[in-house]
């Protein structure tokens, strides 16, 4: 019996060692899963928080001339969806429940939702760039919402088409404003260049029929600025040029000589 136990003891020990190693491996694997889960939740929390911030910023500061009730409602519903997804991951955030209630109350208004966005004059290249970046943000949010199933594919396509249209109108507004400002500064040359850039931009668009009224407006502005520039370049009788001044001085000299002779 003693010999038998002596023979089994090494096998038992080996089994215990293997079992111990297995337990350690399982514990390590479970620890990795827990850590991975924590990292994934942190990543999702950061991603959702960033999208919420972008939604809120667009809803609040999007140019008033481009903001419409359907767009305001879209941004409100999307932000609400994001906040509701964030809430289980960020239960300690005290402002989140209040924001969710605020968004729900706004969303139930439908297209009667209030719009308080003031219009923004797109006069400088910096302001045009800022508005363009906002449109790019809106484009990215719409694509993300479609991928998440929050927005149907056909609706997403319509919205993306609207974003492209808003981008075109942004450029038209920018070129018109630049030209008007130049005319107010009595600089028809700069105004003509602004109208010319606007005309070239519209002629590159695919939907030409859609932008014909805006193209005609820019062409009329270009013609007017060009006429002003040509008029400005021509010398007037009230403002004689250097040649006229020289001839006048020459005539005065001749009169002096004649008077001396007589």
C-alpha cells in the first residue's frame, strides 16, 4: 500500500500543478477581459461625449441663414440618442439627466421647434472656413447616424444632398458679400474678381439648373463691377491726366512768349 501511494503521489502532485497553472491562466484571461471591457467603455464614453459636444455646438452656433426646423429637429434627436446611450456608461454625470429631459421636450415639438440661431455674415475667408468646417461636422454626424441605424439610408442621402446644397449657398453668400464690400470701398476691380470666382464655382456644380438664378445674379454683378472698373480707368474732364496737364503748361508758356513780343 505504501508503495502504491508513493507511485501515485508524483502524479497527484503533477495534476495539482497543472490545475494550479490552469487556474492562473483563467484568472489572467478574465483579468484581461475585465480590463479590455473597461477600456472599451472608456473609449465609447469619450466617443459619445465628443459627438454630443459636436451636436450641441452645431445646434447652438450653426449660421441662422442655413438653419431650418427640420435640421434643428435632426440635431436635437441625434443628441438625445447619444445622451441616452451615454447615460448607462456615465451614471455619475449630474448634468446628463437634465439635458435628456430638455432634449425630449424640444423633440416632441416637431418642426415647431424654436430656432434662435442668429444669421452670420460670411465676409472673410476665416468666417467662410469656420462655416465650412461646421458643414463637414454635420456631414460626419449624418453618416455616423446612418451607420448606427438612427437614420434611415434614404433620409441620410437626402440630408447629405442638403449639406452639399448648403455648402454651395455658403460659397455664393461669401462671394456676394466680398463683392458688395469691395464696391462699398470703391474697389470695383476686387468686386469683379469676387463675382468671377463665384461664377466659376457655380459652373463647376453638377446641378446647373438648380443654381441658374444665383448664377445670373453673379453674372449681373460681374457686368456691373466690370463697367465701374472700366469707367474708373478712363480719365475724366474734371481730372485731367499728365498729358493734358503738360499741354496746358505748354500753352501757358506760348502765351507768355507772345505777350513779351508785343
